[in-house]
C-alpha cells in the first residue's frame, strides 16, 4: 500500500531526525528558552526579513490557532473565517471554547475575499444594534486553504488592507505554507509585511510536530508566552521545537520540501486530467482532489490510500490525494502508471 | 557543568529514541488511532490490571490537567487541590481559563489529606448559602507532589474514600509517578483501583514528551477524544506518543528509570545529611531540597546547576537538585565528592 | 407619537404594577426563596400541567438563554439554532462566551425544521472525523420566532422527536410565547410535554422584566440555581419576579395579554394588505412586517414609530410594527385610519 | 417579626417606587438608551465631579462584578481580592467562569491593604517563572467590606497608588457604598479620582435593583455596552434603572438613606456594647456583628430575625443585624429595649 491520504502519516524528514538524535543528550533549559529555539527564531526572522518579529514555537495547529485568537480578541469579539476554515469546521469548537464566535462566511474554493472582510465589518459598524452582535476582531485565513487553493499576492494585499482599514489584525494559518510558497507568488517577507501574525507549519512539512508563530504586530506580542502556557502549548522540552526548525530553516530545507511535493502533485494532477478525470477544484499544491468513477477508485484503492471527500454523483466520488515530504518519485510513478492503466 | 536543575533537560532515553528512529518512516493513521497507540494502551492496561480502562495520550502536563478537569466538571464546580498544587500555582490559570475555580487548601509538605477533602465537602454541603459558592466537583493531587513527597497507600485510600463519599472523582497527576512508584508502597493497580482518572508521566521519565491518561471511571470516559481535540492536545502524528510509551512500558523500562533515579537521589540526600546540611523537606523521590550555606552553594554552582527554591535565612538557601533518567552514576559521584569537599 | 417599534417600550401592566406596589414593604427572604416565587411557580406548574417541573425566575432573555445552554452542554457540545435565532444573531456571542458553538442552520421564515435537526445530527454521527467537530448537544428554537412566525403543534412534535432520537434536549425560548399561545394550536401543556426546558417571557408580555424557566427534564434540573447565581442572573430581591408572575398567571392575565395584542395585530395586518402593501412574511403574532413605499413610510413615521428591518428594493422598505400589552385600540384605530389615508 | 437579617428584604424606597409608577406608561427606547438613564448618568457624574466618566446601569452585583472584570482583563490575568471578597467567596465562581483566577489574599477584617497589592505584584514580577503564574491584572475591593468595615481615604489612596504603580486598574465594588459614604471620610469624588471603575449600589440602598457603574479610566470604557449585553446584564426596559437612580440621586436621597441607616446601626451597636456583648468586628456601617450568648440569641430571635454568622465558642454565636432603608426608628427602639431587657 502506498499512502496518499494525508500529509502527516510518516515521521520526520531525515535531516530533522538527525538533528534530534544529535542533540538528544544535550541538557537545555526548558519551555523554549534554549539556544536552539533562539537560533531557529533567528533563522525564521531572517527568512521573513522581519528582524523585529517575535517567534514562538508550539506543538500543533489547533493549539496554535486557539492560543493566537484568544490572545488577540477581547471577549465581545469574534474572528472572521470562511465556513470551511479549519477553526470553524475541524477543531471541535476550540475557538468557541475560549469564548469567541467564529464569524463564518461562505466560500466555494476555501478562500476568503477582501470584499467579504469589508462586508462583515461594514455591516457591523453600520448596524444600529451592533452592540447586540459579535464585533469582528480578527481575520483568519489559511494558505493554502483546506481545498489546497492559494492566495495570490494581490489577493492577500487586499485582505490585509481591508482588515487594517477596520483596525483588526490579519492572522494567517500556515500549517501548509511550505506548499503554498512553492505554488504562489507570495514569499515569507510578504507574509511578515501583510499579516499581523502567522505561522510556518512544521507538522505537515517534515517535522515530527511543531508550528512556528511569527508575530509582527507590536500589540499582539505582549505576554504571549503566558498565553502559550495557559492553553497548554508550552512544551517542557521546548528545544525539540527549536532543533527541528533549525533543521528545516537551514539550507532552505523547508522550501525544498514544499517545492518537491508540489512538483510531484502537479505530475499527479496532470495524470488525472490526461485520463479525463475532472478535478473537484484546481489545487496548485500538495493536495489533489480528482473526481473518479467509483469502479476506478475501487481498483486504485487496492494499492493506494486516499481520503474520501464527497460523492459528486451516483457513480463518482471526489477523493483527496496528498503528497508529503516522504512521498518518493517511485510512489508517484507507480500511481501514475496505475491511473493510466485504469 | 553537570545539570541537576530539572528532570526535563535532556531528550529521550536511548530505547525511546531508538523506537522513534525505527518507526520514523511508517505511514500511520493520525490523531492517535494507530497500532502503536493501541499497543501502548494495552500495555498500560495490563500494567494497571485495569482491562476496562480507557487510555489516551497527550503531549504535556498542563494540557492534560486542563483537559481532564474541564471534561469532568459542570460549570459551577471546582477542583480541590493544595495551594501549591501545580494546577493552582504553576499553570498560568489554565483551569480557570476553562471556567473552573481551584478550591485551594493549605499544605506544608505538598500533600492533600482525606480530612481536607472531607472538610471542604462537608462545609460546602452544610452551608445554607451553598448555591452562592463553588461546588467541589473533583479532587486533584499529584504524586509525587511538587515537594517530592509521596502518598502512602493508606493515605491514598483515605482520600479516595473521602472523595467517593461525596460522589466526586479523584484525579491523580502522575507527571513524576515513575519516581513515586519507586519510593512508596503504591502500585499502578492501586492507582487504577483508587483513582477515577490518573496519568503516567512520560516527559519527566524518559520520553521526549507525552502523558498517558488512564480513565477507569465509566462516567468520565464519554467523548474524551472530542475534549482532547478541542483543547489542542490531539497530536497529528499521534503515533509518536504510542511509540514512546511502547518503549517505556515494555520490559519494565518505566519502572527501571524510576528506581535508578530514586536510588541516585537517596545517595545524594545522604551526602547532604552527612555533610550536616538539613533538608527543606524529606523527599524520598528524585527531587532533593537541601538547605545550603550560601557560600557553599556558590562554590557548588560552578560545576553543578540546581534550581533556586527559597531563602531560609540570611545566609542559607534551599535549592532543588533533580535526578533524571539521564543522570549518570559519574554525575552523582562527582557531586557527592564535591559536597564532601566543601 | 404612537410607538410601535418594539414590545418592551412601556412599563408593567397595571395589575402587575399594582402587585408590586402592594407587596413593596413586605420583608422577604432573598434570591427567589420567598413565598411569591413559590406561589408563582405553582401557578405555572398548574398552567403547564407539569406538577414535577422545576420553575426558576430570571431577569432577562439573554441571561436566561446563556444560563440554560451552559447548564446543559458539555464543553464539546453546541446548540442547534437557525442562523437568525436570537442566540446566534443578537446576543453578542453570549453562548460562545460560555464556551459553546451555535450550530447555525439557514431559515427563510425563522423556523427550524425537524429535518434540519435530523440532518445536523445524522451528518455529525456519520462523519468519521466527528471528534474534530462540535457535537450537537441541544436544540434551540424560539416560538414565536424573530420573524413573528409560529410553530404548529405537529411541527413542534416532529422537532421534539428528532431531538430525542439523538438524546439531546429541546429548549424553547418563549420570550414572546404569550403571543404564540394566542396564534397557534400549541398550549402550555404541549410545551411541557414536548420540550425539556422552556420559558415564559414576562418582559415582552406585561412585566417590568422577568422570564420564567420551566424544566421538565430531570437531567437538566440538577443544581440549576448554582448556575443562575454564577451567571449573574439571581436577583437579590427575587420576590419581584414571583410577584409579577403571580399577577400574570392569576386569572389568565398572561393569556389575555397575548390574545388582545394578536387581535390588534391582525387588524393592522389586514389594513396593510387592504391597502395593497405586501408583507415581508405572514406573521400571525404581535410583530407585523409590511413592505411600504418609502414615501408612505416617511409620511407614516411622522406619527408612528416602527423598526427598520430591511430595504426590499430601491423604493420600498420592510419595517416592523409591534403591538404590546400597552397598545390601545385607539392606537390601532389611528394607525389604520392613517394607513387608509396614505 | 421585625427583620434584620439582610438589607435587601423589602422593596423600593417610596420615592423610587413613586418614580416607577409615574413613568410606567412612558414609551422609551430599550436597553438603557433612554432619557432617564441619560439623566441619571448625568446626576451621577455631577455627584462624582467626574464629567468625563462613563456611567452604565446593570441589574445586580454579581453580574456587575463579572462584567467589569471580564471586560478589563486579558486571559492570563487575574484579579487581586481578599479571600473573603464577594467575588472570591459568594458568587459561585462567576469570575472563574469568565476564565480568570481570583488572586486571593488573607484578611482579618475584610480589608485589603496597599502592602498586599504591592506584595502580590512584586512577587509576581520578580519570579523567574512568572509566565507560569497568573498575572495580577486588576485590584478588587468592596467598600464597605463583607464585614461592614470601611477604608479610610488614606488607605484607599495607598491602594490606588500601589495598583497604578503596577499599571493595573483599581475596581471598587460599592454595593453598600451608600453606607460607606456615611461612615468614612471618603466622598464620591474621591472614588472617581482614585478608582478606575466603581459602582454605586442601588439594590441595598433603596432601589428594587440596580447598580450604577462609573468608569473613569479611558482604557476601560471601550465597547463596554457590548460586554453588558454579552453577559446578560442589559435590561430590555433599561429605563427602569435610569428612573430609579434619578430618584436616588436627586435631592441627596441616596446619601440620606445611608446616613439614616448608619445612625440607626450605631444606636444598635451601642446597645449591644452597653449590654456587655462584644462585637465580632467593629463595623461603623449598617451591618453589625454582635456576639451573643446562645440563650439570649434564642430569646431575641422570637421577634427579630438576624443572620447566623459563626460560633465563637460553645455558648456564644456571632450574628449579623442589618439595618436597611426600610428600618424604622420603631424597629430600632423595640430591638434596643429587648436587648436591654435580656
């Protein structure tokens, strides 16, 4: 069985693992106050051209999302997101559990638009009963989205402008940003310039776990470590996060992981299209959503795992194939050959 | 510098690391639904002689504490703890952030007593204004305590009885239970029999991270995984937890780590006492709290790190020396020699 | 200016006021533990034919909603409501502030359907990733709805059945139930039979303030007064609530207030329709939503206040006219005459 | 039976009741945006010599406390209070339910000291592990305290200075401030000058209900009405609060109520002392805490209700006698005569 159902099925990239092994017996201060975290933070600041940014390392995405959002909002504020945004749909109400509403707006392709941000804020501030409604206090988006789609630089600039027009911060969930960087015209310095806070996902891009939060907005920096601790996100052996991000950020490994996976995913996409299978959505990143005849899917499933997405009609099913850092060219070759043979 | 300031300064025990390396390229289902977690859970159930228990793996202690407590309490309930309990004093209000008061009672040695549980509950239920007060809804204790002290079996039995008399569950924080098992007459089956929920700490006993929650009370089992997810404690690559606990629970490694550290700590304690240094508290576990003349502490600190605890008078300071899985006999020998030479 | 913009613009019905005056100097125990509250509760139990029900008195609707919902749900559960439900749209995120998501479903007329309840629950329990989603834990509806529409008995029976099929309680917000009883085939005993918890609104039906919560589901009764206190809803001079509900429930005053207002509203509705003004929605209760040409609205607004609802096209606006306990027949006569004269 | 067990047993002062009756049929905008609230706020600003202050009206004390505290704190912050402070001991964990810890310090007489504020803050900011602890974010005190004691002006000045030294706001719970003003050298303008937020209690001083919040600190003003709504404290017929506070603040009725009750209480205190009964604490306000021989208490209880406080030895009990706006001189005369006759 060659596995394509998600991008967190295997362990760490060999270089990350090697760094963990090499440092295993070092005795370090706990809670992220060690040299490895300091160094990894420095590498990230450099990559983002954001010398003033604060960088923090957390273990997982839900934890990171809820910590950032709870840190930024006052009690009567909510966070704007698409309805299919991870915080709205796949975190068991983690944001609400911190007391805040997700202000969900519809989306076909998983992307939020600047016009939607403008619309939510404008309609709030022009409503005479606004005090009876949740005030928009933050904009959340993920890039790539849940559907594998990515924002263009100009789209992100417009969203940033819309958020800042209403004096609310823009938060970008970069759990899969390694793949987004490889598939769009957005760079890390763009993120640092346009977002108030964002994170570089490690879990889905070569680390055992770990998300690196970058805070550029001065107002969001204050006391952030208290919040990490309170929400249970402060790893005792915090250096594990620093060590992994050192490995990822040195010599461009992070970008390389993203590029390789996206190239493999594009080969896969082409194979589906060449075979005549439509895509549920045209994703330029490591997640691909072909619509397959059920009998072909059944055949393929004997040797390749994928993730069920939805039925599109009686005889067809959309599934997700994910490429990850550990996907080999042989995996892709074999899958393409078997697609062609269907 | 030989380091004694905490028990989470180094990485994982070689056998744990080896297991992580060996399984690194396995592709597993995410979120703890893999074979390694299932197997580790089975080993823990066996060790606890609790075939019906639910076992869950979380990353860290604060996260585990807040998740268990929030899962168990109704909104108007609080959790009884000593004032120096970790949840009351060292988790940045994590329990309160889930909406619940910690009902703190005083303690000299870090231990809660059955009489205190009885007193808090009795005084609540006999107060005619009880509806204006937080209802005791759970008993929390850690074993060993923050001061390294341990409960005897009969003490734990009495606390369990007091809690259950008032129909509230007993939760035991076992972040350092590996050392507690080596220093008391309490066994894992005792914990399973007397507690409603408890956990085996991995972070401080040979793992990179990880706490194994054991739920024996049927009423606390329901939907616990939703809670883990909501509070940000569900690791995407959950198998990392399973793999580590497999290594710890197989062949008695967990117990062995505890025993070795306690034996080393006892040698250290004897050296302090032989030198004429009193102990702040008589701890039978891996944390030792000698009171040193300041000039001797200064001398020792050149080669040995310890953790400042408190001033006991103008010229003396209590410090904490921690033994960990990675402390070598050479570390202990050298430290003892230098104590004797003071 | 004759005022029709809401149903809480004036004070209390004369009989309610009289009762408050008459009892003003009585010295009563505080916090709702007085004879008036006990008597009013008894009258409500009788009217509902629910001798086992618990009855509690709170001050206002938002407070009542958040207290009931927070009392009933576990942390990972949410409450099903229409998107325009008061808890979702007009309470500043009060439910989320207690930690729970509102699971909002669309509605044209403000009404929830049994099919929607079934759909939300079924899709949750058949989702293999359900632990990553908020679990439906309660059904909320208001009757009459925000749009003045009402449920039929068979609709309510179907919703009750759908909720109970999934073992979740049905909560009916009866802020305007006085008007609902006058406009549908549902009776108070029906509410007690079909709902697990509901309330009779006093604020909008003749009281200065006050909502009477009726809990029929045994599981929801436990410790409810603790919850009222914790959420700030326990009135020190609680007897004010008892005294008012005594007045409302004696001699059918509550029902009478509802009937009179609905009859007046129907006269108003007929006047709008006779004049050729369509209704935004056909409401059988005390709230009427005519669509008026803007110039006519402007003319009418000189002497009659109403509540802006929405623009329906460039020249037309939907507004809300509310009838209340204090609306006189002269108010209605004058308004109808002026509509006819437009 | 003459009742002395609390100061909220009867309804409203005749002048307050009269104002409610007189305005009952006025149709006003809801939610506190009416002329009566505006006028009452203006009267309070004048009385406080605080022309820039924001004034809001809420229904009850717990609600007011939790709303103010939740509005002011960030998630990792707690509120300093004495252990016997109302928010710590008698509100069913209302503050914790908003996510915040009460940082409780001991007190013999119910009063907090500037030294305690200094100590809590200093020890927090000098603790190297402070990020693992709840950050002090507000100072709460009530004046008079739960024990009827009052702060002197210089004590309040010192506390204000200590709080502001650490840049945290001072919040004064004035549920009984009417009596405090009559018993100390503190004036309303002093409160406005020294506190960042405080409230004038109506419930215990002549109103049916109602607390008037005065916010002088600019940073605490923002969006406060959203918070009131979210926490369920926004009364639909908000004008009821305005009308009552108009009556209380006009012609010095509020101060007069306080003075009269304090004078009556002092007569009572003297009678207890003259009889040779010690006081549990020397309260200069409307709450008196004599220690009575049990047989005398039993005798007195036949005609006078009081509130059980605590046993002081085998044969003696401390009880609370409360004077309220509705206590008559005849009540006091009769009680004193019966004390003398014991």
